[in-house]
C-alpha cells in the first residue's frame, strides 16, 4: 500500500514528516510485537498511522517507543465501530442513530426507522474489541 500511494515521495514533500516505515499493521492482535520487528528510528518524536488500518499498530509502536500516540486502548476502540458507539454513548457524546445488524431483515428493520443509512462492518476481521 505504501508503495502504491508513493508514501516516500509524499513524506519527502512534507517538512513535518521525517519518513515512513512499512510494517505489518493489519495483525491487530499482534500489534504489541511490532516494536521487535522494526527498529526505532533515530530522533523519533511521534508515530502516526497512514490510515485507519494502521491506527492500532501506530498506537502500539508509540507506546513501546514512549512517544505521543492515541494509546492502544483508544486505538482499538476507534477501530471497532460497535465499541466506539457504546463508549461514545456512555460518555454522553452525540452520535448518529446506529444498530448492530446481523442480516438483511435486520437492515430492513433499521431502514424503516432511518432510511438513509450507511452499512459499516463493526470491525475488521483481525481487530479485537478492548
């Protein structure tokens, strides 16, 4: 993905980014092991994900390398949409109407109340709710 998006060129064009490292970021269960696979860059000040899929990996690296980051628990909540809605509701954060559905009939039932809706997987297949 990094090569296809030409991340190296994008980083070179930005004075705020020192560089990009490719990592196996989609194994969210194994994110805590990433710091053993990747050497900590010199002068590292922060770890940022290149996209939503990298949020847990970036948080794990930031935590291991003691630099600012989202925090591993927060990153996992952000990646798990159903958990994100539950945490937001418990915190009093306004959010759109939502429902966890398990098939076409549940979708039809939800659309009867909220016709304009977006169907989103609750999480990627490798993510684990906190």
